[in-house]
């Protein structure tokens, strides 16, 4: 009996000596630590086992560090692992302000699952916040910009034809392009004022304020010193009004100045007037083109109307 006491004391003395010498002591097997455990003076600590995935079994209260997701996981029930709220989860700091995505853990004490498209509801007067599925009414409608592109003319079997409505007098002339291409242009003679007309329908959710209309003329002139005046007038016709005697009024104006190299330029008139127009109205526009006298003719290639929407 005395011998056993002597051996136990010797082992204890050896452990104490190793600790004083700075050696590391490894404890194998099951151990329970009772009393106060103070690691405040440790140079580093690892307080949980590590694994790349949840262990197959666990008892409530166990903790491990997931090396793949870099979070601590805790056993909240027999063989049930969840992220440890406040222990390295998505938002540390306790259950009151922790949000854990796609895991079903708690949000302020409420079990949530954010898989799919959800909206977060914060209760105004009492109750817990929660996620719920989005509904069509939750997404505000957005207006879509509308683009209407029109070629000025077409050339079919060497015969040119205008794509716009032309008046009986003072009308431009459609002309096929020369060369290997078989497109066409609408030609406006120098020194004359010639016009064309067309229309498009305003959107069903059109609003004259703040929605706007721009028009862009793609044209060319052989004369680099050319300065063509372009004036646009408009008239709106509702679904219950006639179009035989439209009253046109000024919409906007601009000047065409050809590019020195290509002789081609896009002339843009922004914010065409649309006073008095309503949603679904037909917007009729009339463009009067006047090239300089004695200069080369102005050739319109295409026209684009842009209805800009306020989102």
C-alpha cells in the first residue's frame, strides 16, 4: 500500500516538473474537468475539435469547428448539429441579432429558412420578424423605354419607295443607293422645304411628365459645309378622335451639320413636345427639312424615336 502511494506521488511530481519546464502534457482518454478552468494566460487556445463535416453522432452541448465553412457548430439535440450563434456564425453576437442563411437556424428567436426568394418583414408593433415568400404586389412595376426605328426608304428591283407618308406637293424623293448595296435614301433638294409624316402609339402607361420623347435623324450630305434645318411638328389623336384634320404644333428643331469625313451625322432632337397627349394616343409627327440653297441635297437614311421613361 505504501508502495502504491509512492508511485502515485512520483508520477505527480514528474508531471509538475514537466509543466514547470514548459513541456506539453497530452491527456488521452475520457476526462472531466471540474472546478474553475482558467486559460487567460495561454498563448493560444483551441477549445473545440475540428472536422470538415458534421460528425455522425453527438450529444447535446458538444461543439466542434467546421474547417470547410470556418464556423463553430453545436449539438442542439441527439445527432443534430446547428451553427453556434455567437460562436463564429454568419453574424456573431447572440440570438437577438444573429441571421443564419439557408440553415433554418434562428433569427431573433424565430426559426427561418431563406431558401428561394423571400422578403424580410419587421413587425411594427410587437411580434417577431420573419421571412415570407414574395408576391407580385411586392415588386413595383417599372416602365420600359420604347424604341421605334424606321428606314427612310426601300429599293426594290432598282425602284425606290419612301417608307414615310409624303405630301402631294413639296415632297422629298426616294432614291436607290449607288454601288453594290441596294438600300435607299429619302433625298431633300437644296433650297427647298420638303416634309414627310408618320406616327407611333404612346405606351399604355405614358405620362407627359416626366416621360420624354426624342427623335434621331441619321442623314448625310456630300457638302461638308452644309447646314440643314430640321423642324418637327406633332399632333396627338386619341382612340375616339379622327385623323383627317389633325392640328399640328411645334415639337422641336435642330440643325444637321455633316461629319467632315463620312459626311454622315445623327441629328438628335431631345424632349419633343407632347402637351395634350395621353396614354395610348397616336403621336403624329411631321418633319420639315430645308437644306441650304446652292448646297448638296440632304439624304435621310433612317429615323429613330426614343420614348424615355421615368422609373
